[in-house]
C-alpha cells in the first residue's frame, strides 16, 4: 500500500521510491535519545552493502557509527547526522508517530524532518555516487550518532575524538539538519552561534516590608542586574551573526507578601556571534556585573562554542553547496547562523569547513512532523549533485 497514491500521481524511478521507503523504515525505529532502537544497525548494513567499511561503538548507552569509503586521493568529506528523535505521543497526530505513513503526498512521523529525512536522502545520494561509472577521487565518511537531541555528551564529540586518534582530518562536513524555511534549499547554515547559560543567586537581607531600612531587597538588586544584562552592547558582532541575551527566569521563594526577600535567582541564556568565545562572553558580562559582585554568585552552564564557515579562496564546501542548490532550484540559498546549536560545532575547525543543509524545519519537534515527498526528493537531488561536484566533476 505504500507509495501507491504517490506512484499514481508521479513517474518515479526505483531509487526515488527507495528513498521514501528508507525514510519510512527509519521512522519505524523508535529511536528516542539515546536509544538507537536498531536504526544505526540497519543503516550500517545498508552502507556495508554499498562498500563502506563500518565501525560502531557504544558509550553510556549512545551508539555511534563511523563509515568510510576511499576512492583515489582527493578531498576528505563527511556526511554527518543523527537518528535519535525527541519523544512523541499519539495525541494530535494524523497517524501514529512511529509508523511513517504517507498522507497527502507527505511522510508523517517523528524524525521525518529532524533528521531521518536527511539521512534517507544522504543514503540515496551515496548509492548514486558509488554506482556511478565516472572516475572518483577523495574519501567519503558517514558520521552518525544517537545522541544529538539530548546532552550530546557521548555522540559526535566521541566520533571526533576517535577520528583524531585515527589521524583523520576532514576537509568538509555536511550536516543534514533541517535548515530550509519556505522551500528546500532556500537556507544553508554556514555556522551556528555559540550558546551559554548561567544561574545567578542574589543574596540580600530579609525583613518586614514596613521597615525596609533594616533590609536589603534581593529582588531590587536582581532587577538592576537584569537591566545591566539586557543593556549589553556586543561590539564584535558581524552582520550575519548577532548576539542576543535573554533572561529566562526570575525566581523568588517567598510565600508571603510582607517579607522582603533575602534571595532571588536569575537565569539567562546568551546566543553569541562567532566573533566571541564563551570565555570572552563571560569576561564581558562579569565586567558589567562587577559593581554587584558582593551581592551575587554565578554558575555558568552548558557552554557551546560557535562555528562559522566562509567562502574559501581554494577548495570551498560552501561554494559547492550553493552551486548544487542552484542547479536543482535555480536559486541561491540565504546563508544563516540562526537557530539553536547543532553537532556541526564538534566537527568545525580551522581546517574543517562545515555547512548544514536539509529539508524544511517548519514541523520539527511537533505533532504531525512530516516531509512532503517532493521535498525529500529535492534534498536528495541536491545531495547527489553536491557529491558529484566534490568527488567526480573536479577530478
């Protein structure tokens, strides 16, 4: 029954049908972080069938996959992604979230867009590359984890560590995160802002509200701290990557209305431009808050460093993806660093160029997450063209 409606409306090749079926199969693995639920096992089998060597390893319940095929000498480029998904209940779904049904010419299911659709398209594009009779040069890696949607402690970072021990240096890495907005290929992430959270505990002196002269109101101090945080000017920002600071919580454990609070907790998050490091962000904020130093303590949490890929004068992954998108859509993509963090940060380095390109992100993490079949085929075509440009056309 699957694909019947789709096949009636469009002429598809076997490989186009296959990419849809691959996505449906991946969705059926209930791979909620960090459980791979068989998805990586299945993917490894498919890659071995294509001639890639595969290595799986598990750390603290997280399964990672490194797969590789080497042609002649040439660029060393990787597809990177994850098969883990956020949880889903059946509430509000048009079809069960782990069945991968086709409805209205779209594939529904948790992870369809984020990012099992990207993985299915990458698999099809890899098959086309390997089956091509043209001479090929370079090395293609697959780097897949089951720990991207969680804390990302034992996933891509451990893959990077293992590659380093093996002496592998990537020239480029294509992350299949859903980057598109209105149509496939309209936006490419050529970097991500850094992220840094913090928890401030303000300490004052409690007392009766009728005698404020005997108290030190922690809430009033906290208000001044919040104002200072929100008034930051970020001089190292660049046009395509702006720093923002958002206060996410102001909490006072006070159950009565006649008591001046002695403590107030402030939480905030900074998404910062690649012009900064987490250390530089901390320094700027601490300089600003120094006048309140005797009244608070601060704990920094979950630092994620930024990365940024520009157009290189030599070999340029960004140029290749732009050309691949133009060939398949007749438009060039918008370059963006917006959004949350991604595993791209682990692979980026002064040598390794990283870009993120995938399907639309309008339904990710929602009930009825889905990918139109036409979008899936479009991103598969973009990936195919990209691989041809990297491994075939230049050599």
